[in-house]
């Protein structure tokens, strides 16, 4: 029988009169990375704070490895590692001092702490900074230390809130790889408002908008759902914008650069072929053509509308 690692059952939370999240339900049954995607203010951080026992929900249940976090918070939290958006680092401490402190507050047996600290330093690539103050580390290495404290007690579940936010491209790639390695041994929830981050890292996805789940499936299913809604085309001998807009199925044309256009359409069927054929006929000398995926805002709108229509029907 498959182990249920996490259950969120009709989770809702209200700040004063405003509901931050409403009726959030999902389960995690396996190792790997679940992406929690949503725009800023969608309810992601509230969901994670409740899941990790930082915040008490207004309604609903959180079950971690069969333990209700409200009824037995100590036992439930032993199974969770959490890196909030603002990592709880003590900048005046060295890496060794901080991770030793974290091991103590995670209630690791004293005779296991040194080994645990050494293990997570190696795993997270910060062993060569053992004696350096955290305040003197780069943003990428600070984030690695933050991840190290989240896994030092070998939790069943690791929750990471915007773990690549503010990092440079190379640091992002390094942290992504680290998270994938961690997910080979345990379940990881990876929260982000950046679609590309979730697509590059996660196996499954839950999308939250307006405090409610609007999509829940595999990453592959999500990618198949996102229909392209525009073309980016470049011509050597570009036509007038009006000529492009006159093509069947084209609803709007924007000039991006001197010879490059964004062409919006309503139906993707055969649209590229139509542009290629017309370019040959008119001598526009098509140089490049690419389908462009829907913007994240457009995807949220589509999914929210779909959910509303399903509720009405």
C-alpha cells in the first residue's frame, strides 16, 4: 500500500474578514518535487506556513505521515524541513555554529549532531566555508546553508518557499540541481511565482490563484494544457503590419523589432504553415518562426475561468 506523506484536507484560512486560501486539498504519496505555482499573493506562503505548523488554519486538516499537525505538532514537525522565503539565518554565526544550533533545536541526539552537520555541509556544498560567518557568504551559498538546515534532521518532507529568488543564473542552476538531488530521497514542495522555475524543476504541479487550486496534475499534463497563442516571426523583407493582420486566423500583430513581429491568433491549427506559404508567395523571405506559449497571467485567467464554469455547470 502506498504511503501517504502529506494530506491537506479542505484547508482554509482567513485574515480578519479576508480569506487567504479556501478549500485547499491535495495529497503527496511519493518522492520527487511538487511545484506550488501562483502569482504573488495567491496564497502559496499561507498554505506552506500552515503545512509547516507556523500558522494555525481557520478550517481543515494537515496530516503529516498520519499525524495531525494540530493534535501533535511536535511529532509532525519532526518530519518536516522548511526553508521560508526569508531564510532564518544567523548572519553572525559561522556555518558550523549555525548548523550545530539547528541540529540542537531539531532535537537530534547529541552524539549524532557532529556527523549530521558534516553530512549536510557536504551534501549542500558548503563544507569549505565551515568556519566562515554566514554574513560573509554570497546569496547562493547562504541559500545552500538555508537548505542544509532544512534537511539536517533527515525529514520526510522538505518545503522550500521561493528557493531561487534573488539568485543569479549560475546560482539558480546550482540550487535547482541540489534540490533535485534532495528529492531523490524525500518529498519536496517547491514554491515559486515563476513558471519557468517550476517547469525546470518539478514533476507534479499545483497552481493556486485567488487562494484556490485552479490546476493539479503532472508537469507534463500542464505543459500539454498550455496552448500557444502567438507566433514570433522574423522576415528579411518584412511586409506592412496590415498585410500580416489580414492573414486568416490572425487577431493582432505587434512589431517587436525592425524585422520581427508577434502575431496573435485564435486557432493554432496550421497557422505556421499559412505564414510560411504566404511569405513564399509574397517574397517576405521568412527567416525565423516560433510558437510562443501563453503568458502566466493568461494561463491563470484561463484556468480560473475553467474552474468557475465547471462549478456553475
